[in-house]
């Protein structure tokens, strides 16, 4: 039985300003890929599962060792020698009964990155492996989704958000991988609560991005110092001569270019809920309905009469749309479509709105016979 966003277990979350039932539904319909079931993953995965994220893909190729247990609280003594994704899946299902949890015992690399992120709304890098982070950053750019990343060693942690389609990449912070891998838990040690705080901040960014709450850490890095009990911020921005971050690695088929971010100063798109949209579509002057999901999603379920232009193709195909038309954009949960709506406004479209909660909200409020995924 899938997660029920109206369950009493989420009552204290739904009452948050800006969350409400719509935000909880977005979480229930979201698909998040989490890389790394170690110290950071041990804080991220339980938080997302307990908060009601409906689908989690957990990726790790490692097994549990006794030296992990002081900080990797997803695992216990009985799990030593067991695949981390298996014990992590057990923990996630206990905290999020009804969640769709997929365990992938593999190393996230250039060969499988695009397949693992297909259809995901967001990816979290909790591996604390610098090379994996660059691979995840590039793959997230190609997929048009945000990357939440974190690192932790000794007594400090760092957290940030990269989102190429919003104009900020991890490569804007560090253009190329460093010559050495930096600090490691094995050699330099780690205070376990650093993982807890850092992973908690990462999970918070995920929940904000999925629901639209607050201001994500785009172009900013939060740095936590456990010894001083302080957090500071490092701001960064894209260089004018930055290279193309949607480049395709060797052996991976190229994808269409991502939609560019809306220019600075562009207005924010309006919102329309499912019931109001249904009434407009039945009127004498229905809006143009734009679906920015992937083709496989549209094959699964779609709102009748919509035009399909995947988000990563929108930048190159904006000219196919009438800028004078009233446009409503939708996706699975309303995250990708909000970005697409901002792009259209920046391109000069006169009236653009985002379908709150996406097609998932439509299936709940308007057409319950539609397939939910």
C-alpha cells in the first residue's frame, strides 16, 4: 500500500506554514536517488523515509564493517558483512511503511549514472567521494534535476545544492577534481555527530526543494564546525567563461540541452490547483497545457490534450509554443514544471502558471482512475 499523505503520522508536518496537504502530497509522489549508505546516508535516508518521501532509490556497493557502526546508524552489529543497501532498505521501510524503496548494489559511475537518475526528481550525494560527486553533478545537469551534496570529516561538514538548470553547478565551486582526495574518515577520523548534523542539513534541503519551501543552498555552501558549534556560509557564482556542464561522458549517449534558468529579475510564475485547471479546460477558452516530463512518464499517464516537451529539451524547443497563449505547465509533482514556467516567463511568455502538485495532484483531485507512480 503506497504512502498516504493524509496519514496522522504526518500531521505535525502538514501544519507547517507552506507545507500543507499539497506539500505532503509532493513528498509522497517524489522519487529521490540517494548515493551512499554511510555516515551521511544514515542521517539522510531515515529523515526522508520518515517525512513521507514515496520512492527512494538507494545506491551503494559496499558492505557493513564494524568500524562503520559508531556513525553509520542505518546498520547494526548483526549487519556486519551485509550489503549496506540491504540494511538501509530495512531501516527505510520501518520508518516509511508504504514507501517504494529500491536497493541498487552498485557503484555510481559514468556508465550507470543516467539510467539511475531517469525519472528522478532529485539526487543526493552522500558518498563523500569527490570523484563520485563530479559524476553526480554532471549526470544531474543532464537530467535537469538538483543535486544535494555533503561532505564530513574530523570535526566539520559542508552542504550545498547544485542545479545546472538554475545556473549553479558544483563545478562553479571547484571546476576540476583536486589532485588528492582530501580528508578521509579512515585516516583522519570523524566525530559521529558531524554526520548527523551534516546529513540533517542535506535532508532539509531535499525536503525544501521537493515542496518549494524556503530558500535552497544554491550558490552557497553551509560549513559546520562542531568544535566551535558554529555554522558559516561561503557564497560562489558561475564564471562568465564556464564550460558546458551538460557534456556527455565517453560511452554515454548525448541528451538534449537543458532548459536555461530564468534571467535575473524575471517574475515568478503563478500557480493553479487541479480543480481550478479542470474547470478552465472545460471552458470555452482552455489554456495550453504543457507536459515537461519524460516520454516514458507520458506513456504511463498524461492529461488529455497536453503537449509533451521534456524539460531538458525546452530550451531548444521554446519556439514551438505561442508566447501569447495562456500556458499551464505540469510534471509529476510540480518541481520540474515550476522551473519550466520560470524559463518561459524569462523567454517573454505573457501568461504562465504551474500546476500545483503536478499530475499526481490531478489524479487525486480530478481523475482518480489515472495511474499514479
